C-alpha cells in the first residue's frame, strides 16, 4: 500500500502513535516521566515541522471520503494547537516528572490530535469525534492533580461540556435530517433555510453547543471555575487550545454549511459578542484570584474574536473595495483574518499568562497566601522572580492590546474590519471594552511591579522559564513583524470565503 | 550628513534603556551617554536643517507591513524638528537632574530613556501605524515612573493617567481607521501614510464633510486630552501631584507637546475642510483652558499643583494660536510649545527641589527660603518670571506672537484672554514666589541649604536657554515660519516633495 498520499496528515498520525506508545511505555517503565515529557515535546516539534511543510496549500486536499480537508485554514489552526501544546509540554517538564506523568503527556497529545481533527473536519461526524476526543482528554486533565479544587473544576467542566455536546449533536442531527448528509458542503447546497423553524432550531442548538466551548456569555459559567480550579498548565491548554477549537469548528460549520442563515447568526453573534466582551471585562475587574481574572479576560477576548462572525455575516457578499498589496480583500475576509490573527495572538498570550500563574503557584505555595493564585502573591514579583514578572508584563500589555504586540495587531485588524464593513457601533464598543480591560491588567501589573515584595527572591524552575521566554518572543515578534502572519491569515480566511 | 539620523536617534536611547536596566547603579552613566548621543545628533541635524525648505527632511522610508500599506516612514520639518530638539535637550537635563536617584536607579533611568524613544518617535513618524505605536509606547514608562516613584496615591494616579489617555488614543485610532478605509490610492490599495491621507481630506468627493466632521472630532479628542485642554484636563493634576519630579518634567515638557504636535501636523490641515463650528468650539476650549487653568492655579495650596494648572493655561495658548489660523499665531503657538517645554522644566524642578530639601510643597508652610537657598532662589525666580511672560525671555515672545496673531481672526476671544488671564497669571506666579521664597525665614528652615550642583546645573541651563531663545527667538522660529505658512496650504506628500 502506498501511504504517501496521506503525507499532509502525518502530523496527526505521528502524535496518535506517540500517545499510544507513551501509554504503553509508561506502564512498562517506572519513573519515566521526564523521558515521556521530552518524547512528547520532540513529537510535537516533529508534528509542527510536518504541518509546517504543508503550510501554504493553494487548493484544499480532501481525505477519507471527503471528510477531512487539509487547507490553509486547517493548517493555521493546527499550528496554533501544536504551539500551545508544545509550550504547555515544555512548562510541564518542570512539574510532571513522577508517577502518572506518562498519562498526563498522553492525554495532552490525544487532546491535541482531537483539536487537529476538528481543524480539518468538513463533515459533522468527524468534527464531533474530534471534538469529543479533545474534550474527554481535557476532562481528565482538568482533574489531574486530584485536589478537591481540581475535582470540582473537572466536574463542572465535564457536566457543562457534556450538555453542550448534547446540544451540538442534536443540532447536527436536525441538520442531517434536513439535508440528508453530514457533509458541510452538501448541507450548504441543501437550501435548509426553506425548512423554516426547524432550520432555526438547528442553528440555535449548534450555536449553543459551540458557544459553550468558546465560553461566550451566557454559556460561560463553567469557564472561571474551571480555569481557576484545574491545574494551571491545563488551564492554559483549555483557554488557549480547546477554546480555539470551538472557534475552528464554528467557523467551518457556520461559514460553510449554514452561510444561508447568516442574517440569523449574524444577529445572534452581534448580541453574544457585545454582551460577552462587556460582561467578561466587568467581571474581571472584581476578582482577586489571578487565574479568575485571566479566565474572565479570556471570556472577554472570546467576545472580541466573535466580532469576526458578525463582520462576516454582515459583510458577506460585499465586493472588496480595497487591494492589500495588490490583492483585493473583501470586508468579510478581513474580518475572518482579523479573528484568526486574534486567535493566534490570544492563544500565545493566554498560554504564556497561565504558564506564568503556574510558575508563581509552584514557587509560592509554601509560605505565602493560602490560595496560590491570590493576587497578593504577585506583590513585588519583579524582585522575587524577575523573568516571570517581565514576561507576564508583556502578556498583560499584549492582552490589553498595547502595541507592538501580537494582541495589538490582532485587535488592530479585527476592529478595523468592523469599520471596513460599517459596524462602527461594534468597533466603538470593542474599543471601549479594550480600555476597560486595562483596569484589571494594570492592577496585576501594579501588583507585580509597584508593590513591595511579598517574600524573598524565589528560584524560577527552568521548564517554565523556557516556555515563558519563547512565548514572549513570539508575542513580540508577531507584533513587530506582522507581515507574514497577516498574509497567512488572509490566505486561511480565503478558504472559507473565496472571492 | 549622517544617514538614518532619525532612526539612530531613536535606536540609541532604546538600546540605552536595555543596557541601563541591567547596569545596576551604573545606569546613570549609561543614561547620560545614551541621551548625549541623540542630543549631539539633533544638534548636527539643526546645523544641516534647511529652514527655508517646505520639504520633509532626513526622510527614511522602508516597507514594513506592505499587505496593509504600512511603511516605516520618518522625517522632520519645521513642525516636528523643534520638538525633536526639545526632547533631546529636556531628556538629558532630566537625567542630569536625577543624578542622585537611589531607588531602583537601573529601572528609573531605563524608563526615562524609553520615554525619550517614545516622544522622538511621535515627533518624527510620518505613518499613522508607526505614529500610533509610539503614541501608546509613551504611556508605559510614564505609568511606571508615576506608579513606582510617585507620592502616596501613586497607584491611583498611574492607572488614571494610563486609562484616561488610552481611551482618547483609542478614539483617535478609530478615526485613523476611518481615514484609512475611506481613501484609496490610485492603484486601489490602502495606505497609512500620514501626508497622503491628510492631503486626501481636502477632496470633497472622497471625504464628504459629514464624514470628515466625525473623523476630525475623533482625532481632535485624542490630541486635546493629551494637551490637556479643558474639560479633559482632570487627569493631569493627579498625575503631576503623584509623579516624581523627573516624571512631572517629562510629562509637562514632552508628553503634553505630543497633543500640540498633533494639532499642527494633523488637525490644522483638515480644519479648513470641516464644519466651521469646530473653529468656535476649539477657540472656546482654548480660551477656557487659558483662563480656567490660570484661576485654578491661583487657588492651589500645593506649589506643584499650581505649576500643573499653569501648564493647562499655557497649553491653551497653543490651541488658541493654532485655531486662529494666521501665520503669526501658528508660528507663535509652535514656539509656545517649545518655550513652555523648557520653562516648565524649571518650574517642576523647583517644586521637586523644594519638596526634597524642605519636605513640603504647601505654599502656606513655606517662607523665606531665599535666605538659605540663594542660588536656587535666583534660578527659580528666573523660571517663574519666564513663565509669567517677562519680556526678554522665550515665554513672552511666544505668547505675544499668539495674541498678536490671533487678534486678526479671533478678536473677541483674544481680548477675553488678554483681560482675564494676563493679570491672573502674573498674580499666581508672583504670589507663590513671594510666599515661598521671600519674606522672613521661618525658624524650622534655618538648616536648609542649596540643592546639589547637578540639580542647579540642569535648572540654570534651562534659564540660559530661555534667555537665548527670548532674545534670539529666530533660532527656533526661523524653522517655524516656513512650517506655519506650509500648514495653511494644502499638504504635500512625500512623493510630491520628491523625497521618496
């Protein structure tokens, strides 16, 4: 048999094999946690290389009876997931070394594979399977440290997650009933809008299902508790990886299969985006737990990213009036590209920020405030753990959208696309929110840099430091040299929104 | 002729900031060198600067994000260059004044250098994308200067400063987006090039007045908050009162000038094409800033707060001169920016010196300090005289030009200013000076003495400059004359100038 045809999927294959291998090896070898960590990291780097070698695919390649598509969009998301996963693995090298580490790394790899499958799915069944693979692995990860808080977080996450999966599946079943197929392109051409209420109910359930994963208000209740209670590195994976999977799935399903209903979901997302960013930012101002602040900030960021849907829904079909570097880009494409850039930026910033909290929690747990994530533990962090504090500083400014960072450039393109498509009110609201978010980001910064140290200098574990520094460099690099990333995002957007 | 002078001038303090951060207690030497080189560069540029040219000079332009039409374009003309000169002069003097800083000196000097990077960037950027980045970067060092080295309510003041001015910047950013998406280059692409976009605003077919009004209002808000003009000035007293002396100096001497620079570079070229009501609105804001600022200064108990409100009042002259839109008023307003930039340094340094020599800034608790601090008293006196507009010093020339120039187009407003502000301004300066420095010395101050030589050196250098530019204003206004006539004519793009 000739497998060379499947070359674009070798990344997924490699990680699946590696994950199984790690489970097997782990049961045979004792105390091999460190080795498993390095193996996972190596596997993820190799997978990144494999995905990266197929980065700029001009034409989508379809696999497995047209259920999996490898295209610029799927590669974009896969790179995001792999990078997040790699950073989390590198940071985990300092924490998960002993018994059970093999399971931890195997679950992380399975979650990554699940997300990659979602990124490529153009069929509802494949998409659902990928979704569940990622979700089930992260449910287990959320409880991994087995503290009471972990268990509570995992239980909440599991229950909300299962219910949302049920919603999603119900929506999918209605779509299948109307269109007679689970393929996104077939559903798109089945004129399901003619089914009236049934189509709307399907849309409602699908959006509700995805919105749970994306943590859009009012489907966000699980997120702060879970991000706060799960092991901090797993929170990084959830906020930066699994949340973005929700967006990947929603982009595919809504923009391909349900484009005909865009006036309906445009309205839904306009409301969701407006409420989500406002409530997320307001709630974050009152928190004292840094991970809870980050959780609410992550909800707010999901609100910003959701602007992408609003722009696409509003501006779909409008002809481009602008040539960017000679290439005409329509308002809808720019909106999607902006959302993708913010997804990339947010994935990096949030991974970095959560790794930072993990780092602090690992250093201070002995003689500081009871709750390791309490903001009082961050007082004077710059003199206690200078590298962590400086990296966190960059992440906070980046999350707030201060230039020149990845967070700034993502918001820049996304908000400008809102202006481009005439959604001035949304851009104004987003920008006011952006200013509001400074309240809590500056609060963390002022704790880290302006308050007297809460304790003596601490030793910063190496794994965390490497992950933090790499993330910081990436966040600044994208902010300073955004050219390549912009072109890449536009190309990815063009997969779903061809001219 | 040095190639890439502007980029070099910005890169060196940036590098210096990084080195200072790791230089520990030696940071001040690094900072001195890293601010001396930009000063030397700017003086060299001054020698080479063609005062009669309408062109952008020392232009550098490279592609940066070609996909969205972003270029790294920097250059200076008679609007920007005097402020570049001001920034390099003030930066090094502030560093010398702070020579004795012992609290985290590495961070302190790094932040001062980073601040220099930001302001130099703002005054030289000719691309909105780049301009906005520098505009925002400036907030970061100032946030830390206030928050880390400030007074008792520093956290509040730092966060208020950051958020207040950031909101205004964001509104400006929206206006920039609107400019960007409205104007299309002949080949269909978009650009962030400042001069090209400003030139396009003159075209009614591209920018109908109704749209341009909104864009204009957004940009104007961004600049008025930074100036700050009444009623957007409320962040300023808090920031100044809590900021350390060097922070206050940089804030008043350089950061406020960014707002004024925006008026000349961006607002005035659009002004002729928007609703005429804007002229009235801006003129009223200017007059209120001048008068309200002066009266508030008169009412202050804290000498630093007095100086802070005097800034509001003096920056009002910039707004008035700009909106009066005559060659002389614009030239005067530009000179007022420069002149206030140097004079305010002495005032804030005086307030800072009184604070750490005597231990209080409350005017009522001071008295007779001149007896024990004779050298300081002379310099402070000279600074206050310059600030109230004593002939022979730069402040007089600038405000005289503004008032004379404005009388032609805005006579009523000018007369109100003349009648209400000049006496008040003289009153609060003289009253504060008299109460704090003269009269019989209070017993508890028998042991105070003149401040360190480095503090006196910075302050006296500024007095010398005030006198030089007061007697020979042509040294600076020579550059501004061409710029002022240029501002009133349609904008020329870089390609029309033939520079790129």
